[in-house]
């Protein structure tokens, strides 16, 4: 089964564990040099990091992980601010590290809000406890670290989004790919079983697509697929999804759509497509197949049934909708 996961929980759990280990070493250092009050505050931070690391390691619900991280980092930020008021010089290294940690762990929007607030509070603390020249120097260092962390988080977010798009998108047409169709069918079938709503699948094949590709080349055939998908998308309801198998066959998943609705959609598609003069290709001939979900039917069986109707229409050379009797 095709699964997509970009979860950071294992990495964040490991990061919390490493920070806890570093904080334990820091506690020992504070004890040796007699910084007992700072040592006590560092022990509190360890008490925040270790439970968070254990929770993220055991947790399987990502929405809970986000709130756990927000709570942990907000508590750490508050602790750092309190510690800055007691021992500013000994705590500045924690303030400098906070943007790097928070942008790695939190979603970029939450991290930006938290860091903006943290930056303002830290700047006030620096101005109060340092001379003007030192204050400007420390604030500039902090801004450089914060800006670098923000840029890294933004680039990483864009890359993650692109990877997800590549994982579920057919590069030829811009529609969802065939593997994601099977994944989506499993989800929609499970939802249909709970809600008792009709689930339909419409398959549309561009006749002689392979010949079009051989005659006109890959660039023109891919442009045709993208334009065809764009025209289909304009005819669909919100919530309907388009998929492409990479061989000229599109699948339209229609939640809560009975056979009558699919027939109407099919006629609208034919009317729209036949009124278009496709550049370099001319008129397109389509074959369509339709299936509605039956009780106790698997995703693979459902998909096979819709595809078989397309083959049946191709064999009979009719331009009519093949549907279940």
C-alpha cells in the first residue's frame, strides 16, 4: 500500500533527548562552579524535555505532537526569559540556540510567532543588562541566527511540500497519480461504509493516445494531457478528484454521486471536449466507463470494474457510457 509520511516526531524525540543530555552536563558544570540557582532552573528544563521526548516517541497522533511541542517550547522560552533576568551572561547561549531549535521543531507559522515574542523579550533583557555597544552586538547576533533559522525553515517547508506533490502527482498531466488513486479509494470506501453514501468512479480514456504520442512527440502529448485535465477540472464539483494512470486514462472519483449524476457529468464532458479544437492534435475521441460502489467491494475490484467498462466500449467502438446493469 502506498503511504505518505513526512512526520518529524522520531527526529524531534531524539533532539529532545540530546538537549536533555547536554543540559545534564550543564547542570554538573553549574554545580561545580556554584551556580546553584541556575542549576535548579536547568533541572526544570530537563524535566520538560525528557517527558516530551518520551511522549513523541510513543505518540502516533501528529496533531497531539504539535500541541505538545508548542507547550514544551513555550515553557522553555518562559524559563529562559526568567533565567536571563537572574544570570544574563550565563543564559545568552540558550537564547541564541532557541530560534534554531524552535524552527526545526514547530510549524513555521507557530515558530515565527513564538520567536518574534521571544526576540522582543530577549532584546529588552539585553538592553537592560548590557551597555549600548554590547547590546547592539548581541541583538545583531541574535537577529542573524533568527533570520538564518527562519530561512532554513522556509526552504525546508517548500521542499517538503514539493516532495509531497511529487509523491501524489502525475508529472505528465498534473493530476493525482494512479498509486494515490488506490490510496484514496481505500479512504473513500471506508468513509462510504460509515456514511452509507454513494461512491462512483468515472474512467475516461483518450482513444489512440499512444499513437498521438508517437506521431506528435512527448512534449505535445503532455501538453494535451495538462489541457485535458484542466478542462475536466472546470466541470467538477468541489470534492471531486482527478487521477491519471500515465497512459492516457483519467479517473474521476465522485463521492456522494449516483449513476444519474455520473451520466450528466459524462455528457457535459463530451460536450465540452468536442467543442475544443486541440492544438496540433485535432478532435479527440473518448471512451468512458462508470461504476458505483457495491457492498463488500474492495478498492481493487471497484477500480477494475470501472476500467473493464472502458475496455468494453473500446471493443464495441461506441461513444456511449458503459455502466453497471
